[in-house]
């Protein structure tokens, strides 16, 4: 018996439900990425201003090291000792050769604390180091 003649295949149209699912997943992904990006820099640190201070383009995988006014070191809002920071940066430097590190130090942080983090970066052979700064506020616009 030939059963194929009685059963006709209907054309399946554009399915909207999977597209809605994908849009919701993308929305959740971007919301989570935005929250994690804010956690890296939202610590109550007042970054100093500089005439050449511009907001650079974020590089993939960059590590932001925050140093507060007391000299405490934070990575992803987790306080770290200098030894733990050295271990972390050593692991990252072994896996990724040109890993960028951004140092966000409070404007009232001692120079000694910033140099300590720079020494750690040098010891683990991380050379791609930048300092976070902001452009000066324009008094005429306030």
C-alpha cells in the first residue's frame, strides 16, 4: 500500500515562538553583561582627572584592578592580598600573553600602593598596563 498519496505535506511558515525565545535570551545576556561590567568599576573609587583622559574602548578579557584610598586591592569587587593578586595575574599571563590590565586607583591612594600593583604586573610579565582617568569637568557646562 502506498500511504504517501493521501498525506500531503503542508508548508511550514515562519515560526515566531523560537525568534521570541532567542530575543529574550539575547536580552538576558546583555543585561547580565552590563551588570557585571558595572561591578568591576562601581566601588566608590574616585578616579583622578587628566587632560588626556578619554574613555577607551574596552578590550576583551581585560582585568580591572581597583585600589581604594586605604590601599586595599579589589578585582571584581573581591578584596585580594598582593600574594593572591600575583597568583591570579600569573595564571592569566600564562594563559594569555598580551592580557591587558587596567589600574583604577582612587585619587587619594598612596603612590606606594599603586607601585606595588605595578611591581606585581612586572613580576608576572604583564606589560599591557593602563591607568584609568577621567577627563576634567568643564566648568562652563555646569
